[in-house]
């Protein structure tokens, strides 16, 4: 089966959630998944759940858990570049059916790795592999490279009324 490149971007919620839903569907079909999370670390509820599928889903974090907005430190950049190198190895090995670069677009936005780095990685995609890149601010060049692009649009959210992230729903 031919694999495609997906981009899940936009200012609305649900980009990572959509990618993780695809991961579950892939596992349900007996296939293997690799998830690299950039600029994130921690035991979110979804990570705890996905660990139950450790024989089919590998999850790695390439963030220090403190940088989300602003200027990355040298340590943030180094952690992200190590992740980029690791995901490149995973793609080149071709052993996974689905590879997710969670917050890959944000990593490009904050110069953790370059747009050209991401394009180079996408070029290495084996024919059978599906690759998903999530995160706000996908560049036009990345959008043009993709086969499927979904933009999540924020219309209304209870965060605007002061509701904090809830365990099991947003975290």
C-alpha cells in the first residue's frame, strides 16, 4: 500500500489528537507506529494509554518540557536536533508503517531544525510509509510537499472562559 504525507496544522485544537487517532487505527490494522514528539515531554494521558501498545507503538520525546513559545535555548535546539536525527534514522530504516512528527511544524517555526531539514526527511520516506507532521504554522513549502493537509480552525473554546486543561480531555 502506498503511503502519503499528512500535515495537520492551524490554530485550533486537535492536531495531535487526530494524529494519535490515526496511530490507533494503524495499530488496529496490525501495523507499526513511531511517534516523535518535539518540544514536549511528560506523561500526558494519551502517552500513558499508548504505552499499552508498546509492542507496536514507539514514542520518544525531544523536548525539555519547558519551551513552548519564545526563543529556544541551545539545549532546546540540541534536544530537537537529536530528535530530528533519530526520526531520520527511523524513516530511512523503513520498519514503521506510520511515523508521526508531533509539533514538527513548530520545531521548524522556532528553528529547532530547518524547513529544508524537514523537506529532506520527507524525501526519504519509503513508498509504504505514511508520515504525519503536526503543529501550527506549517510553511507553504511543506504544505505543497504534502499529499493531505488539514487545517484545524479555532471557532470557540472553553479555555476562553478560563477553563484550564483537564486530565483525560486536554492532558
